[in-house]
C-alpha cells in the first residue's frame, strides 16, 4: 500500500523540496532567508521584475519602443512643457499619422490647446523621430507639419510649436543639417502626456540611487530590529511539549 502525506504528496515528492542542494530547496532558502544581503537582493529582483512587466505591457499597447519619452526642452511650449511624460504609440496605431495639412482638413489637432509661436492653431500629429536616422543621438519630438517627395529627399517636415522655423533648416551637432524625416526614422507619435512625471526619467540616475539607498536602509533597520528582538529574554524558541 502506498502511504500518502497529509497534504496529498507522496514521500518521494518531498525529497526535492527538503534537499537544500536542489533547486526547490535553494529557492525556498532564498525566499525565507533573513540575511540582509539576501533580503536586499530579493527586493531588487522584485523591483526589476515589476519594471520589466510594466515595460512589456507598455510595448504591447504602444507597438513601439521607447513607449514613453520625457520633454527636455521648451521647443513644444506651451502645448508640451518641460517635465511632461509623453506616451508614444506606433505611427499607425489608433489611426494613421496625420501632418498639419491633413489634420487641418480633418479637424485633427492633438496637443493644440494654445497657438504656436507664429500665432496659428496647430494641427496634426506630434511625432518622435531620430534625426537623419542616427540612433546615437537623442530623438526629437516635434509636430509633423507637412511632407515632401522630391529630389531633396522624401519625408516629413517637422517643427516645434515654439520654434521660429522648421527642423529641416536646423543644424544638429554631430550629424549636420536635419533632413526630411523618413518613415523608418519615426519612432512613433505622441498619444497623451502627464505633467511633471517626466522629471523622474530626466533624473533617473539620482532617483534610482535614492531608491536603492532607501531599500538598503530599510533592510539594515529591519535586520537590526530582528536581532534585538531575538536577544530579548523569553523570545527564544520553546521546546515542543511531549
């Protein structure tokens, strides 16, 4: 007759879990350890898992990467402010990409609460693109005001709402004059923005250092409290009654 354990497992099923050298045994020891270094590593792994899950969800919803960008300059003021966190989607997500001219005809005017620097109410999508397709420079987030298809190069003409002229008349350090934006250079279009939250990624290194410091302090304080509690009289483990 086969003897079963109280929880429905056979004795041989418990061998792996009880063996400290087995994978289940190692996982159990790490999960239940109160050593400060192990607890810290456990917390960091949890944070990384949460961040990874959020990034995956953002990518699946947006269809592009990066799925969020932070406004770093005043070139899109007042419709986008420094520190805004902008959510980005693929150019064909939630409708096709529209330029200023196309948006003016259809009435499509995202991020157009205020007129631009020239006093005109803006229309069309705000796009995020890599200037001249260079992946080594920071992407630009400006409005697509039109498109060209000629010997000078086919692509979108872009401009910041707060700028005097178009990007294609601008010299960008390291790459030269910005060319019309080809479709393959476009990362995506702006869907919506959240004020101030963009200051976090703009200062991600000091922010991450602060979070890590707080986690370490929490573990150190928690570890000391546990040690002091275990040293108090009467807090030791009591023997089992026979």
